[in-house]
C-alpha cells in the first residue's frame, strides 16, 4: 500500500500545482495586435479582454466592419490557449494529457 499512498500524495501535490497555475492564468497578460499594431488588445490568461487600444487612423465611420474585423483578428484567443497549454505542460513535465482531460477548476 505504500505505492498507493505515494501516488495519492503526488496527486494532491499536482492538484495544488494545477490550482496555482489556474490562479496565475488570471493574472497573466497576453497581448495581441493587428494592422501593424494599430489595433492592440490585452487579455488575461483565461481569455478575458482587459484592454483595447485603437490608433485614431483606423476609426472612420465608413469602415466600421473593417474595424470590427481588426478587433477580432487582434483578439488572438489562440495565443491564450497556447499560453495555457504551455503552463500545463510545465506541470505535467511535457506529458500530453488525453483529449478532453481537464483538471478540476
């Protein structure tokens, strides 16, 4: 039973580390930009939009759709997902988790 006890201790340590990483994700800031930096966004590590900066050159009443597309392009949620995956990889020592496997939040 000693092995089972060690496994449970390791699982508890990993769970604590996961909680620490998840807390850190909310504090992390990931920046994205589009149109040569004329549209910039700052997101939390969990994908929450924290800031949006627009260069006055991109704001024109006849180009609202273009502006909306630039904001979506700058959002870059894939950057956030990549950051979160890299943080989790640090925890797992590079071991890929099975698809759909999620640690409790």
